[in-house]
């Protein structure tokens, strides 16, 4: 399987653009702080909720206690700081969720829609494979709108709240049987929701990457 997020997108032109131009980092499965979804339990709503919970906890852990200098550090020209990664995550999730709701509201064209082209785990691994380089669309580029990390995380939790409530009340069968055609394969509703949190995982990995940079400001 090619490692290209367009394989799983129901709106490929935007979702491909959501991935930030970044250098190669460790593979997703090597990061033990981010939950991995196995296909044999992928139809469990609780598993999806756990994925969202783990992402939120990891994000908060990644930015906790950082100084202003650390938050604003950029590893290179045209590369985002931790502040910018955080803002991008907050901007992206509600927009992708709105796209999901628009797509899931459409009726299936067949009583027996084709199965997804790829497993949940393959989707997660592809999204969080940061060896692929993309540019974010203008509407999702950070502008410095949040005064501090606390304000940013509050906005994150508000956006996440709507998605979590939706998942808690979702019908797993409806999610799994609603499929849509992407550029090179099909994706179901559950996988579209999985994309949202996996996209954020991708940029959490970027935050950790910034913190590992040799010029990253050290705690005094």
C-alpha cells in the first residue's frame, strides 16, 4: 500500500493538503505514547473513543510546562513551531468533522456497499507516516490567535467535545456500512472519524520532533 493519505480521503484535495511539510521521523508504531488500533477490535466504539482520549492526553503532555521560548522555537526556515502545530490541530479537527458529517449524511447508493479498501491500522500508519511532505491549506495555517497554551487547549477541548458526543451516540453499523469512494479506494464512516484523531497524532509527533531538535531551547 502506498503511503499517501489520499487513499483514505473522502475529500482528497483538502486532506492531502492537511499534512505539513516535514522531515522524516520514526514510524508510528515506534511511538508507544499513541494508541494503536487493531483491525479485530476496530468496530468497537469504545476503541475509537480511547483513541481520541489518548491523543488528547498525549497532546497535553507534549506542551505541558513549556516556556514561551520553547513554544515559539522553529527548527528551520518555513517550519512550524510547537505553538503553530498546536493551533493547526485546533483549526483542523472541526473542519474535518464538518466534512465528515456532510459525507455521512448522504445515502448509500447500494444496499450492500463495498468494503473499505484498507484496514484501520493501515490508515493510521499512513496518516502518521511523516516521510510524506505536504503543505497545509491557507485556512488551516496558524496565525497566532491564541494567547497561551491554556487558551489553546481550552479551544481544543471545545472542538473535541462535539466530536466525542457524536461518537458516543453513533451507530457502529451505520458508520461501518456507509462507505465513500476516494481517489484510489473506499473508506467507511468509522475510518473517517479515525482520520481526525490520527491527523492530530501526526502533528503531535511533529511537536516531539521539534523538542528533539539539537537547537531546541533547554530548560534552565
